[in-house]
C-alpha cells in the first residue's frame, strides 16, 4: 500500500493547531479562518482542543519509573531466570514439573546403579568390575 504525503496546506494547518495548543492560545477560530478549514475539520479541531484541555499530564510514580528503567536496562542481558519470570504461570509450572521429573529420573538412575554396585560387593564380587564402562 502506498503512503500518501500530506499536502503542504494540511501540514501548515496541523503545525498551527499544534502551536496554538502548546502555547495555550485558545483562539482556534483564527486558525480555522486563516486556513479555510471545512466544517467537519473545524469540529475535529475543536475536539482536539477539548481533549487537550481535559487531559492533564501525569507524572509516573518512582516505583514505576524504577521498574521500567530496570526492565529496559536488562533487555541486553536476558538470563534463564529472567526469561522464565515473564512466562505465563501455566508455562512456569510446566517447566518446574519438567525439571523436577528430570531430577527424579536422574537420581533414580544413579541410585539404581549404586544399589547394583552394593549388591555385587555384598555377593563377594569386586566393586571395580561392577562399574559400568564409559563409552
């Protein structure tokens, strides 16, 4: 889709409306008359003026600013725990269960190998022979 560039007339109108808002000048009728704005556009400019006067700027809390700064600065250094922290709770729980299951499987395997070594040692076999060979 091709982008259309605004006409110079519209650019000047937008600049004049913006300047009037920033400077606190409430005389938009002069801007409307100067640029020969249509009735629909004049209503839109009045809506913009009303919105500007009704919405007041809000200063963010220190806690929000600190948290935002910390999040933005940590973007370059994502670690495993930071990645997991922002996952949905279900995914966090599933990851925890997977880690726990893996730990249990590894420990069970190690304990069964240790039990086999102890059984061979109790039967009079040599513990050195019972060790599994490494591939």
